[in-house]
C-alpha cells in the first residue's frame, strides 16, 4: 500500500471552513427551529454550550490520540486511564450526598473525582516507570502498566458506581444515568475547559516527533536519544488534563476520543505533529455537530449527546476495524 | 555498492569491554563471565554462539540499553553509562531483531526518524533524500513510499538496516542482520559493511551463518553458551575445534586458498 504525503494544506483549509461552519450551525439550530437566537439565548445559553461542546470533543480527541500513541494501541481511548470513571463517581457522590438542586454540585464533584483518578493513575504509572533510576530502559514496564493501572482504577470506580445506582431512589437514578451517558445540557463553563485543552496541546505538541519514534519500540527510541520515561509521563499528563476537564464538563461521552484520531489518520495525517492538532479540531467539530443533533432531533426534549456520538461512533469504528483486518 | 551514502556524524572511537559478565534478566542464569576485548574503528566483528548464549544481551549492553552484571564497557574515553543518550545516539546505532509498527508509516519516513533524531542540522528535504538513498542502497528504493506494515519480512529487515546506517553513527550494532534475507540480499550486505568500515566505521553483528561470518568479518567473538568465549581475528576464531565446542555439533572447515567453508557433519553427533 502506497502512502501519500500528508495533505497538510488541504487539511488546514478544511479546518478553516469546518470550524466556523460547525459553530455557526450549532448557534443557529435550536429547540424552536432554525434562526439567529435572541440576545440572552445566544450569550447565556447557545454560545457557552457550543463552546463547551467544542472543548469537550477537542479534549477527548487529543487525549485519545495521545493514549493511542503511548500505549501503541490503535484501539485505546482516553477512558483507559480510568479518568472518566473517577469523574462519574465524584459526580454521583455529589448528587447523592448533597441536597438536590445545589448549584454546580455534580460538576464540582466530577472535577474532584476526575482529579483524584487522574492523580492516582498518574502516580502509579509515574512510579512504575521511574524505577530504572538512571533513565535507561532496563526492564521498564512501559505500555502494559499504563493500561493495567487504568483498568484497575476503572474497575474500582465501576464498582462504586454500581453500588450507588443500587441504593439510589428514583429521582436520583434519573440524573445519575444522564450523567453516566454524557450530556452537554447546562454545560456553560467553557473557558477553563479550553484552557485545559490548550495547556495539554502545548505540553505534548513540541515533543510530538519523539512520541512517534516511541511507537516503534521504547528501546529503539532510547537509542535515538529520546528520554523515554519522561516523554511517556508527559504524554500521559497531557492526556489526563484534557480528559479530566472534558469529563468534568460533560460527563462520559464515548467514541470521540477513540474515533476522532482514526479519522484524522485515515485522511493521511499520520504523524503526531499533525495528528494532535487536527484531532483537536476534528473532535471539536464532531461534538458540536453531535450535540446540535442531540438537542434538536426530538425537541423540545433533549437526547444525551453520548447517544448521538455513540450512534455515529460505533458503526464508524466497526467499519475501521473491518478495513484494518482486511489490510492485513 | 560504493553508491552507499555513508555519512558518519561523529568521529569513530574504540570500544573496550573489561571483565564483563552478563546475566539473562536481573537475577537469571550467567551468560558470559570475564569477557574482555577491544574493538577498534574500521574492524568488522561477527558475534557468534548457540541460541541463548547471550548474543542479543551483549549487543543491547554495548548499545547502553541494559547494564552488565559486572565489569565495564567503555566507548572512547568514557564508560558507556557516562554517555548522555543524545550523544550516544550519534555514536552507535542499534538494529534489533524485532520492530513494532503499530501505526501507518512509509519506508522513507521510518528511515528518516533516525536521520532527524541524530542529524538536526539537515533540512526535512535533505533528511528525506538521505533516507531514500539508503533504501536504494539496500535495494528497497522502490518500496520507499509503501506502508512498512505491508512489507515482507526480508523487505522490512532491509528498511531496518537502512535505518541503522542512515543514523550515521560510526558503531553499527546489528542483531541478526541477515535474518529473513534471501541470498541475493545477504550478498548485497557484505560490500555495504566493507564500505562502512572503509569509511572508518565499526560493525558488530550477531550472525548464525558461519559462512556469512567468514565473508563479512575481520574479527569474531564466539560465545560458547557456558560462560566461555573465544575472541580474535576470524582466522583464529573460525576453526573447527572452538566452533564444534560452542555449537555442540561437529563442524568441519574446508579451506580453499584464502577462503574457508563451514559445514556441519550431520551423520555424527558429538556428546
């Protein structure tokens, strides 16, 4: 199979068209039909929601691209770090323990939960990777540790969630399920999210080439002069920041983090230096559009955006998987 | 193969091993003990020995990837452990037996990784040109734009060898460079390695084929798998007695002028 050079100029052009177009569609479409919204609806409801959707999709896609590189696993997504499950636990705890209707309670709970899970995942992988004292490869655990730590944290959080679902009353159950599915309804704090995604991208992008070399083997990358353990920690830190912020804003929205980097690769942007920024752009556009569908399809009722992104993401992913196995 | 674009980006230095002991894993069985030898620039060494004798372990220790159980490896004036990874990358290239290619990448992009990492002074276009030249040198120039994941074992191996050479480090550490290679390309490898050492570079390659070893090497290190070793010129090491001892099969040597041929006497088993 011949690989063409990455279509950078075309991708830049496409991004320049798609981003404003998606934002425009997101702003124009509403529960009451198509049209430019009135002052307060635009500034207080539509715009913050569209910007939150963009930031959430961008953060999850960036984290997905990073985790796939670090684990050398094309099927990994940001949630293998266990961050989303941590956020869910935090949010559910807030919903169940605090009085109903308390302002921003589940959001803050999610932030704390995501932070706790992030720190835990980060601490464990950091410790496991830092063992070979002088930075040489030795018997470094590498990718398996990242996956195992994430799976363990995810399993613990999953048990906690099941426990809370079992003891919740009917009204609590409704908001719990909504949170678990992922939802942008009422997501308005867009700027901390954008800041987090920006920081994550700035952390990882300057080292993108080294992350590419790492995918071909830790030992080989080290013989090229790459400080393997440091770079791996950096990528995981960036992925944790982006995922934590996204989940705290909108709950566990699936498939963006898994599928967005693959679409970008399919287009031919296979190097991390292009993959990371274009995953951010594509993930953002994808989720703005998915959210627009979610809140207009059965208006005035709203679907959780997780339903829409999964409905698009699952078939797309299975298609990719099929293509992959046929290419072998 | 004088067309090989040899471009060494560090001055070659000798490699010294003193009383080196190697173990399989951290507390595993002893592979080699008290191994001492010097490898000078311009020499080509064949690393020989039965399965599990420690060939790959020794190569990765010399690459700086793993530590020795005892003894010291010096590269030039400094102990190997004193070399920063980035400087070491300009001094030695390591070509492993196995490669991971989890994501799509073309042949030249794979080779260019090693060029970009170690020769930041080259522009992107120059790096691509050097990568393509090396692929041509190993007769995979026509596959330079193909996804490496779709190449055959032997083609992927030649991309790997091109990558190691393109790194431009004088000391080439090759782990079974002829694995998967057909005869034509095994033959192709020999003048390339000769040109490499003629340019001042050093070759240290683990091989299984004794005839190949005789043809490409100036020196040989034979590990016997029980902690012992023989090191010296190829004439000293590639003899019937040490080979038969190390491989535990009767090896006979046929001499034909300057050439030597090696064969195993399959009818008799030595105990």
